[in-house]
């Protein structure tokens, strides 16, 4: 597989998935979504792979969605198709996220989609989408993986959450020094490789399927909200404000 927006390699039983748009702070465009989806499919289908490490190349893990194209001209229609979210693609092999610096927007979703999350001391989590008139797609999922009050900070106030606060509320498993990030991720990946892969993957499958019994209902609600927000005049204004580097003038419609 030839990729340009991610790096993908396998060493022994470990797959390394690295976001690779450092000049764009690993902002996620259509190609990155597609290539990440291909990597997760290979992780899922390769019987030799037992665990994956997800990381980002350059100054930060990910600055979120690439908004440089502005708001699309065509009418938005939510599809509910997220092939780069590993749990929706039935990837039952453990994923370890090695996070540094900014973990923003959609990048935060793929980070929290991982099973074990290690962060450097400078990490901050941020969902800035409401500043640009966008409804964060995983708003219905985040209260399932963090306390409601913390989800509210992120989703409703667009406030940043530091690595220390994220650790205190259980969003991440460990905080390490920057020069120890990958070594720590590999230590836990090797530990997983020591365990029975059928048992480990079976338990993750039970965790995912057992905790996701109402995903269909969440998805239907998400579609209604996304269609309304993304087709609003405020969404267009948010895109213009972003491109013009000014404060948005919200109209509430």
C-alpha cells in the first residue's frame, strides 16, 4: 500500500499508523480519512497484527479537520459513514494512541477511538467546531467515554482540556515526557503481544459491541442535527470568518 498522508508499517505483531501531514499539522482531509481507513482495514484483516500504535508526525498529533476549503457549495447530507473510526469498522485488535501537543476536533475523535491513550505533558484536547458554526459529529458518543460535565466543557463551551485534567477524569491512561512517548507505547504494545490474541480481541469485541448497543439510535439523531447545522447560514458565516481570520457574526440560523 502506498500512502502519502499517513505512514504505515508493521514490525513483528505491531502495526504503526502515523498521521503524516506535518506541514498542515496533520489536519484531516479526504485523502487522510481514506488512507487511515485502508490502514485500519489492513490491521483488522492481517492475522499477524495483534496491536496498533497510532501517532502523529511533526509538531502535533492533529489539528482536526482541514477547513481550508471553506464551506462546501452543495447541500450537506450526513451519511454516518466513518471508515477511519476503527470501532465502526470492527477493528477488535487493541489500538494504543501516542499523543503529543494539540489533539483537536476530528483528530480528538480518532485519538479517543483508541483503547489505551498515552499523552505528553503538553497535550491539550480541544473541540473548536462551534467557533466556526460546526456541530461536532461525535457529540453523541463522547458522553459515553468521559464524564458528562467534561463532555460539556469540550462540546458546549469549546474549552481546552489539559493532559493533567484529561488524566484525572479518565480520558487518558498515562502522561509521559516527550522523549518517552513512543517507548512507552511500544512497551504496552509488546505487553499485548505477550497475551493470547484471540482472548484479547474477543474481549475488545465484547467491550465495543456491549457498549454500543444504542449506536443506531445515536446515529439517527446525529444525522438530524448534522443536517440542520451544516446547512445553516451560520455554517457559511463560520467558514468565511475562518478564511478571513475574523470574529464570526452569528445570526442563529
